């Protein structure tokens, strides 16, 4: 099947025309938020200028808003491998996770346990941590293995027991790029009858989600990590959507999935999020959107693996640079965390931006347990992530910039 070239993909992103310090900007900040193609902006503008209304009423623009919302659910059903009725929208993954946690917490009591991991973003820890205060729930944490940047699966199996009610795990680490074995976590959770909540924010831009294969009960992601606007998307099994005791207004819809969507939604953002999925699907040929997405993500994963290895090996060849996380031989995304000896991450990121026009994130990326485990809580990591528009030449420019940090 045909797949668009990197050059063709780049032509869709106006942000790539930006010049900084006399150079075109190379965006390596995708793990914190990707750039947006014209089609997504046009979809949002089109909604706001021609269809803008609140939902649920009989006049045309309101009916059109209802139709746009249902079309977005169908698009994300293709993206996640689920039913449209199992897709709910919210402000972001963090807000959705807190919302689900509060609903589940109403059924929990002292003695119940929830299992989280050290590899996770705080958005998949803090909502469950709050239940230890509010409901007396016990929180158990699975450690990471520093040498490989992977989860300690023996400790995982020990942490999950008869009192476990929910397991919360990230599909991939936003700090280290580690791809976790979600089906393995699902099997462990199922063995004691626990639910599984998956944070797929970091993996969703790199691998096509399939909630059936993952065997999860909940999965959350954020469209701004895969070329869309700031909107959160939640998959929840239809039975759970119908049964959860969610905080809601008495007059609000009480049917799935609307019952999880509190207040008026960000309709233009949801339209844009669906347009981001449509944009990805447009990059390949195929008879169905799911088939096109499968081709796109397979190809992008292969391209990302090449760029990730180039970045990993190039950083490893530089004296004074330390890399963190799994090597390219292990399952990972093209996101690499590293430090430069004697150069704090914020200073390094600033100098790389000014000298090479390479934009990187710095700090702990809300994965504070990870940087603490590596003893870098005071200075943080640099994080370089490759996206669908990243080129080999941009990686070379970044590596040259890091080399200059060491020598100057």
C-alpha cells in the first residue's frame, strides 16, 4: 500500500516554516505536544465559522454539532478499535483520569488496593493516590529497573493480589520511551478480577491502539500528542460507562458515553481531534480508515525506529552524555532522555534552541518518580522525541548541537 513520504508529510505543517536564529526549527518536543497540520486547523475553523452551537437542540447548527460529535466518536472508534458508544471526550487525559477515579472511588473502601507504577506520568498516579486519602485505599507501586528503564515484572506480580481492585499502567513512558507489555499487565489484573486503566498518551502517536488486544477496561489519550488540539479521549467498556457512579448534574444525560462528559464540551476541539485522526489516515491508501491507519502506524513505527537508533547511537558516541531508558533493541518509542555532564537541562535546552533551532523539552515531564530514581530530580532530563515530520538531517543537527554543549 502507498504511504506518504516524510517530505509530503512535512508540507502539511505550517510550523515547520518557522525560522529561529536563522535556521528552520526542528521540533523534538513532540512528547510534550506535536505540531498541527493545516487540515486540523481548517476543520476547527470550519466548525466555529459555520456550525458553532451548543448540542441537543432542534435548530440546524445544534443538529450539526450533534452530528459532528457522533462522527468524532466513530472516528475514534476506528482509532482505538472499539465501539463509538465507548468513546467519551474531556479536557485532557488528566481530567478524565481524575473523573474516572472519583467515580470508581465511590465503590471502594479501606482494605481495597490500587496498583500504579514508577514509570507512569503523574496523571496516572495522582488520581488513584487521591483515593488513599479520600477512601482509605492502599496504593502499591511497581518499581522500574534502572538498568533497562523497564518495569520490574516480578514485583508487578507480587504487588497485585486478592485486594487489588484496579491496576493503572502506562502503555509507554513519556520520559524514557519504554513501551510496556499492556496485555501482560491485563493478564495479571484479570487473575484477581481487577480493572485495568491504561494511560496511552505517549504511545498513541507511535502505535495504533487496539483496546481489544490490550484487554483494558479504560484507556485515555490526548489528541495534542498526535497532531490535534488539546482534547482528551477516553475509551471505557460500555458496561462500565453505564454503571459507573460518575459525578454529574441531575439534568445531564445518563446514557453512555455522554454520562461521563461533564458540562459543555469543547466541540471545536473534538472536531479538530477527529480531523487529526483523519489526517493520519489520509497518509496511506486502503479500503477502510482502520486499514489506512494500520499502514500509517506500521510505517511511522519503522521510520521512528531508524531515527530513534540514530539519536541513541549518536548521543552514546558523545563524551559527557548519559542516556536513560531501554536501548533500541527493546520495545520503545523514538523518545530519548539524556543529560549532559555539568550542564543543567534547562540551560542545555535554551542553548540548543538558540544555537541550533532545535526545540527540546527539559525537566521531569511529570514523571517525577523516574528522574528521582536516576538521581536527577535537581537538574532533570533533556528529552528529544521524533514525530512523523522528523528527518535524519534534523537528528544530525541536534547531535551536532549537543556536541557543542560539551566543548563550549
